[in-house]
């Protein structure tokens, strides 16, 4: 429980003008998590913009458009096949001119090969650093809680190209307890900041070390007197 504790500034981005970059391999729940985060922050009274920087498939842009509609936030998108870094460039310009509090960028989980994907993430990072240096940066890698050891390997690979500040561990609504998060925290020092517990907009929770550890060991939470 102590090891999984988040410390004080884990959600600093909520009170800053910030850019959230959401990365991870295909199918882990990136786009869904972008939608959920946008919904939460909008509900908190923030001005939120989402950027459709997964331009690899038309369906990805449509999917994020639908999430933006549900969350009632603006979306910046271009056509399928366009340069993801150009989408981010546009989105940063929009965030500045519309004075958005939070810009959340969805990214592709798969390109023609892994090297392309990693190069693209570097390029997106350079654009944000250059065009929006005043923004607070948060880079969250999304990992599927049902994939075990594989998730650790993925986190390591993304660490090589991005300054990862946290993890969103998804699909913990099934039987998976996400025990791999403990290994990731101890080996890589990256904290889990959110857990995904379903497919709907409200199914994203801030990480709670006590609940997480109790669930791992099947400890029933007792009502505090
Ligand atoms: N049960 C459950 N399903 C989830 C959760 N998060 C995402 N999913 C589902 O996982 C599937 C993939 O989610 P996406 O958000 O499209 O994943 P992605 O990482 O954007 O995928 P690509 O864009 O293909 O790389 C969808 O069917 C989601 O509804 C979760 O916390 N729990
Ligand atoms: Mg996606």
C-alpha cells in the first residue's frame, strides 16, 4: 500500500493549463480513456479540447468524435492518413486561442511498424514542447490490466520514447486485479493514476492504493466507525 501511494502532486495537471498525451499499444483502451477523462474534467468545470492524433484509421477519428459528443467537449481532427503531429499542432493552437484548460491527445496504437509508432510519438512530443512550452505536461501510458507481464514490457518500451508520468490501468471490471501494477511501480517507478472499470463514460476512477491492495488480497472494506 505504501509502495503504491501516489504522493501529493499526482493530479497537478487538473489545476494547471495542461496537455495530456495518451499513449499505448492497440486495443488497450486509449480512446475510451480520453473520452472518460474529458467527461470528468468537463464535469469539474474545465474547458477541455480533445485531439484526434490517431489518424491511422478513419474509425478512430469517428470513435473519438462520438466520445467528444458524449463528454460535450470540442474536438480537433483532420482526415484519415493526415500527419498526427499536424493534428496536435492545430490542437495546441486551438487550446491557446480558446483558452482551454486541458488538451487531451489520443494517439495511434499501431502503425505500419513499431519504429514508426515510436518516431511519431517523439515528433508529437517535440511539437508540444516547441509550440506550447508553458503547458504542464502529463503523459499517461494505457495498459490493459488483463495482460499481465506483457503490460510491463509495453511500459518499458514507451519509457524509451516519452517521459511517462503515470499509468491508466484498464479493464479491471472483469476478473483481473491488475497485480502487474505493483511490478511496474517497483521496477519502473511509474505510478498508476487511474483505473478503467468499464466501457461507459463514468467508468474511470482515480487510483486508490488502499482499495487496490485490499482487492488484491480479497480483503473486504470495513465501514469506519
Ligand atoms: N471492460 C472494459 N472495457 C474497456 C475499458 N476500457 C476500454 N475498454 C474497451 O476496450 C476496447 C478498446 O478500447 P479503445 O479505447 O478503442 O482502445 P484503443 O487503445 O484506443 O485502441 P486502438 O485505437 O485500436 O489502438 C473497447 O471495446 C472499449 O470499450 C475498461 O476499463 N473496461
Ligand atoms: Mg483508439
